[in-house]
């Protein structure tokens, strides 16, 4: 008789600010609280999907103390136990190690699904079915799995995966060993990846929490030697001791136990203003807008306003953002460079936008 599948727990990485969405996104109102993919804040959409996969007792939001109350105000029915507050930010490697350790302490057989708070996914049913199957597969095979997305364009802003040896190929579930992870490529390289069958790396992970910890001890000098601090319950000391490092660098790019499963759902990384064009239906001029926007003889613009009307007249291919008491106008093709703009601005201008963002739930349109 087959043994029952191990229980799945979902963790949501939700600690970042999302500076590529400034001035709408600030430390006081990070992008997780903005309706960037639907009429709901991103964190609400993410939690709603996750609760189709797991009960709220096995759902955990990994975030900082400053975001606990803003999240609770838009997720009033979620129990307090859902919030796991990291003592300080150290990157995805340490925070997922900490979460895995907590899960193993509760259930040595726990399977962990790691989700991001800034993804757009549809349909939810397909996501739930695939992640459930991937959880069983990961536990049975002792693999660390990442969910890979069939690419639709030569995207330069995503990491890519070269599939290796097939692991499974059946209706609704295709899996391979990871041949290689490759970081954000130049355009010509991305075109080659698209033609050669590479996949996008979604950053959605599925694994046995115990297996993940084993690989950290074996492969990550930045994290593994400090895991005994968690055994003593001194979580703050662990976060003080570890190096800031991504989970990709700490484990995934070093391990020989990595597999990838092809997604059966549509996915988008809501990572820059250009994502508005994919999540918001265009008007007759192919403008993607959020808020009170009036576009006259204007085409292919991306416009966001949560502070009153914006009027465009006779302009094309712009990004126009009105939020936090500021208005930012830039060429649309420079939206991926938003962090460079932010780095070039005086700190007081950035602080002004943060101060004007006010209370997150009330200001979220």
C-alpha cells in the first residue's frame, strides 16, 4: 500500500520594497500592497492562490516587522501565526533556510513550496494541481525542484534554465534535471535560448524541507555552519552570523540534486513598470493604464496614477507615474533601468515620496 503524500506547507517571500515601482512603491508602501496585476494588492492575490493549495495553518508569510500590520490590514482573516517575521533581511538563502528549519521542527517530513509575493499566475487550478504533484515528486525522488516557464519572448530580465536529462514526461507533468542556470542574458543570447528550448526560471521552488537543509549543510559555507544556531532557538544570532546570499547561489547552482518542472499555468514576474502592459487591458491606443487616465492621440504609453487624473496628448511610448506627491516621466524602453534613476536622485526626494505614501491600506487604490 502506498504511503500518504507528505503535507505541503507554503511560504511566501514578501520582504522586499520593489524599488522598480517607485514612487508608487516605497518602504512604507511596498509593491506587495499595490494592485499591479489585478484590482487587488499583489500580496492578497498571492495569499488567495496559496490558500487553494494549503490551509492557513500551513501558510507562512516571510517578511519584516514593519510590514506585519500593513499586511494584516489587507488580509484580515489570516491568523497571526501566518506571519513569520525575519529578524533582519539577509537574502533568499538565509530566510528560506530559517523557514525550512521551522517546518522540519514541526514535521520532519514537511514539503515546502516557496512562492513570491510579486507574481501573476493563472489559472489557479492548474497551479494547485502542478505544485501538489511536484511536492510528491520532490519528496519521493529527493530533489530540489524549481518551476520553469515555457518562454514567450526573448526576455532579458529573467534567469533561464537549460533542461538536462528527462526525469518525467507524462500528461500535465514534464520534468528534467537542470543542465544549467543562466542569468539575465543580452538580447541576442536570449533569442538563442528561446530557439534552443531553454525555459524561464520562475523562482517558485518545491522540495522536502529536510532535503533542502541537507544540501545547505553540504554545500553552503555561507549558511550551513550557522544552522546549529537555529537548533538552539537563537534566530537573531543566526541572521547575524550568515552572509547575505540568494538561494540560487547558496544551493541551486551548486547541487547535483536539482530538477525543474514545466509550468502548466501562465506566469508573469511583476518586476517593472513594463509589466503593466501584460496585466492591464490596453485601450484603443494600446496604452496600459491604472487610475484616472485620459489619453488623447497617445499610443503605447504605460500610465499609473493614484493621486488624481493624468492627461496625455500627442505622446507615444512613455512611462508616466503619479504617486507620492511626485510625477515621473520617462521613455517606455527605459523602464527596466528604474533602479538607475532611483540611485541618481537625491535621498530627500525619495524620502518625500515615502512620507507622502501615508498609511498603506488607505492609499492602495
